[in-house]
C-alpha cells in the first residue's frame, strides 16, 4: 500500500537551529561499516561464482577496539595493534564444499584498509578476528523459501528524504574535500579520520572539524600550527562557495598548543589509540547523521542485499524521494517511509508513506508519485547488483 500525503511540518532550513554531522572514511565507526560492507560484497561474489546464487548471511556486527600508540612529531610507534572483530551469520558449507569465510574477510578487510589509508598498515597495525557462525534454521529456511521475489528476513523500516539542506551539503562536501586525492597530495599531514560537525543558528554556520594529523608529516609544534591554519583557511574558502551564510570554521578546538597537546596520530586515525568503533553508529545511507531529520537506527553495512529490508528499504526510500523530487516539478520536498514485514516479498512492503511538500497535492500528483515509488520497489530484486558493483554506498 502506498499512501501519499502532505508534508506539513516546517522545513529544516526554516528552523532556528540545525545540526548535521559526517564521520569521514577514517573514523573508527566508518571503518567498521566499510570493512563489514566490503566483506559482504566479497561473500556475495563468492557465493554467486561458486554456487550460482547468493546464499543466506548477515555480517552487520563488528567491533573495533582501539590500539595504543605513541605519536611524536616526525614519527612515533605502535604499542598495541587495533583489534577488529567481525561477527555474523553465514552459510559456511554447501554439500562438501567449505566456504572460506575467514580468508574472504581478511582479504576484503586488508584491501579496504589499503585502498582508503596511506599510513595504516593492516599487517602491522591491526589484528583481524572473525567470529561468523551458521544462521538459525528458521531464517535460513525463509531465505531459501523464496522462488522469484526474495522474502523480507526482518520486520524493519527505511526512511529517506530529498533535497539536502545547504548545511547538509556543506558538511558532506567538506569531509569529501579533505579526504580527496588533490588535498591529500597538497597536505599529506591530513589523516583519513575526519569528523565534520555543522551547526546553523539562524543565518550563522559553525563547522567544527576534527582532523587526525599524521605525525610523520609534522616537524614540530610550530609546523603543526602553521599547517592547521592553512587547512582551516582552505575549509573556510570551500564553505564560502558552498553556503550563502556566514561560516565560522574551527579545526581541532580541543588542542592546547601552549602545552603541546595536539591531535597527532601515527596512522591517521583515532582508532590507533583514542577511539573504538562499531557498525551502525556512523553515517546513514546518505552519508550524514541528521538529528533534525527522520532516521532509521538500522545498521545497513554488512547486511544481506538480497532480502534484508533494513538495508534495502533505507536505500530505496532515499531513491524514491530523490526520484519524486527530480521528476515532479510541483514537489519541493519529499520524505519517504517504508515498512517491511518478515516473510513478505520485498516488493510488497506493509506500507510506503510519501510525504510531499507541494502547493497543491492533487489526485494526479499523488498518482504520479505512487507510480514512481512503485517503479523503485519493482527494482528491489535487482538492487543487490548495484551494491556489489559499488554503485551505491551505504555509509
């Protein structure tokens, strides 16, 4: 059932206060999401290659236990490695063939770290642990019971919206800018662990940016100060281009430079000593954490893309909202909520609620929006292809 009604609560842009957060690729929580999803993709590909179809699994639990380091200007040393434990359920054997889950996990995790980090060595700085066991008989049976359309393996909901506010775009693009290849080439001292917190109070915006500086590229405290000022200036220039509001930028405000206490790391991530991580505690599927918007607390990374509606519906709700906004000129803003029920075909959720902001929500507009939503629901059985090919990010 698809219900289309009025979006009657205030625009976020019109509120006096707005808060938006993004955790960068090197944040411990994002690392958990990234490694869980990379292993999920590797397992999907293995199942399809070896058995002709994706089998039952869910790898959406992971815990990163921070290590211990002593960073120094110009270098430092690792005392205890980062411990990364992936937990989940999977089909581990088919007839006489064993599924090499530990090997798949280690290869996927190692490749993901090497792709996204320049100074974190998965061999020297991390210890990978795998605790994956067979799934429960009832959920495995439910997964295999589907003939053409997969059956939802959970009762869960997804939510999405469009468009982004100015602050949301600014926060998102600031982190992407700092972790881009050109900026890293110009500023190798910038580590991958970057968190951007945006606050809008009326027409004034404050960006608080936490950047893990890499000790090998910082000579001394004076060099740290100079580089931090330069980076702060570049962020401010970017924010001026992205926002039409007054923007104040603060980088690593917890530093006490008079005591030499600054955000310095050996590897470019606080996971080396200062922070732990967990799947699902970071960005939602749109890459942001938005407390002034509806959100699901579902951890999407690592979930089975065939039938887990906790993953599929969060992605699809966002796609529906964006499609409605793009295709229907009368619509200024769209929110989409999708609720699934365990055992139902994934293309037949219990309800889809589209809330639209439009001058006139006519019967024809409702019908057009419903058709666009239905088209996206019909794509659900093939959405997993886009996920394992990396066309859609879940964090």
